[in-house]
């Protein structure tokens, strides 16, 4: 009996990490957080940092990472610039981080992955990088890039679905013709590629027509900026004017076309582009003789989802956007309550906050699962803790200490967080739903982004 009890105690100590084997004093495990605190997404980065910080505080409140060591976050500003993000990531690796949360954009993520994380053999989880081509950079089950938001393989399909089918609840009719302008970077190019594939030549609901892209110049979409340089206001307005002129040329023989104008942008550059196109289309309508009319709606993506964009555009512009949706589950309810209390907010966390929280939470769970700070071990454990295997015990909305205890007890876990299932496929991608958003008055002379109806992936992804 005594021998059996002793064996159980020894086994428990082995799972938890014997005190004699722990560093003394306990050395923190460092995870880097790479967020845009300046540049085009400066208005969003601080909130994403706050979400990661909240998750880290919960990790430490739950006893720290696997052998009781505290988690330490090391922050860097990516400046919404691939070059800056690479330098910042190199600094984080030099400081001894075991992985990185971020960066926020696709252009940054691709360069950081190729130049820093793959050579270092360390995992990265982006809350917000959505470009479809990032998937191709990852070998199945062997890459170092993960994300807690769906790729634009899914969001581009969602916008194409809206253009082909409309959305009655938001007074959006199907669009047989669509014009397209985008940022000249991985985000914009990937979005255009997926949208075109899913829209051009496809049946348009309620019509006898197939989807047609117009407003191109020499067959190519109109773009602005460069992958690592933001466009000036003059360049933004020039791109908008070029699109309006091309639309006018393409629609010269139409009487009452129904048009979708897709603008793939960030918030600060997208606002001026949309506002300028709207103004140009209104002028086009005014100068065309009767019976010409033009019923148009802007379709925009997640990059424009912010108060800065709303302030630039206002409520007079017909517009519908998509953005990855947080989960409608107890995990999100707990996260939202904790986030609003921690940062003294009376509004819901902004878009991608739940994805940032989950990114940090999953990285910490993976370190615990791996019982290691070696990058490849953590990478391999990320697939396991995200619930990649059938039969794993489901942990939805649980505190870190509860999930970590199950892992240390030898259980296989399926973490479900505020962003949703967060199950990584072999390429580090997840599947998620979207929500439609629009702009409304805030009642005080300003404007804000408001969420409307959910757009479920099961409804449009086939």
C-alpha cells in the first residue's frame, strides 16, 4: 500500500515538474507580442495588445506555465510595416522569446515568417493576418505560421457570395457587375484573386446574368500604394478617380445597372478611397441624361472595420462590410466581461480582440503541453491543444489553470475560446464565421461601426 502511494506521488511530481528540477529563482517564459502601434493600423494595435495582456494575466493567475514559471510578455511595435516588423521580430528572438503573437497584417506576417521565425524554428500566431497565400507558405503539419482568424480564402468567398446573392436584411441586392480596387499588397492581391475566382462567370441570384468585373484598366484591377509604403492622399484620390472613370466607360450603354464596388483596404486609407469614389459616382449619375440611374453598394473587408474608417465615410454611403466574428458562446461572454472590466470600457472589444486573446492563450497551452521551450515542440503541441483530434476533452470558456491542469494530468484537450473553435488544420488555419457591419451615427455628431447579421461559413463556403 505504502509503495503504491509513493509511486503515485512520484508520478504526480513528474507530471507537475519536481521542485528540485525547477530553475531557482523561477525564470519567466517569454512570449513576444508584435502589434501595430503606429502606421496604418495604429488605431487597432493597442486593443489587440490589451487582449493578449489579459490572457497573460490569466495564465499567471492560474499558476503560470507548466512548471510554475511566470509568463512574461515582450512587446514591440510593428508600425504596420513589414521591414519594421522583421527588425522587431529579430529583437524579440534575441531576447529569448519562445514564440510570437502577431503581427497584425499579412504583408508583415509573410516577411516575419520567412526571414525570422522559420530560420529560428519558432512558432508565430497572428490574430489578424488573413491573406490566402500565407497558407501556401506552410508545409502541412510542419510550418511555423498559425492564425486564429480565417484566411481570405474564406472571406473573399464571403464577399463574392454577397455580390452574387445579396443580403435582403441589409437591402443589398445581387450585383451582376462589380468594380474592384485594392491595396497593392498581399492582403489586397489575395482578396482579389479569391473574389475573382468565386464571382466572375458565376450565376447571379435573381438574374439571367453571370458575375462580371468591370472598372479595370488594361484588364487589371486598380491598386494603390506599395507593399511596404502607404499611399499619399493624392495617390488614394487618383486611384479612386481612375476607378470612377473606368466605371463610367464600362457602363456607358447601361440604363440602370446594379453595381457592387469592392474596396479592400485598411481603415485609414480605405476611408478616403470610398468617400472619393462615392462622390465621383454621384457626379457621374448627375451628368448622365435620363433614364440613366446607378444603384451601387460598397463591399469592404475586415481591414476597414474601425471608427476611423466610419468617421471618413459617414452614413450617406451605401456600404456593407465583413469581419471575422467572435463566437457566440460562454467563452466570449466571459472574455468580454473580463476585458471590459479590466480596461473600464462600456462597449464590446473591437474586432480581432478575441482572436488576439486566443492566440496568446493557445501559445501558453502549447508550452504547457510540450513541457518544453523548444520551438518545434511548441509548434507540434499547438495542433494538439487546439483540438485537432477527435475525442479530445472540450474546454470552452475555462480558466487557464483548469485547462493546464488537465494537460498536466495527461488528458487530451480541445480548447474553445472567445473567437470560436480555434482548431488548427495542418496548415495552421482555422474556420470561422463572419458578421456583416455598417456605419451609423453615434448620436453625438460622429459615426461608428455596428455589427448586423451573422454570415455563417456553412452558408457560403460549400
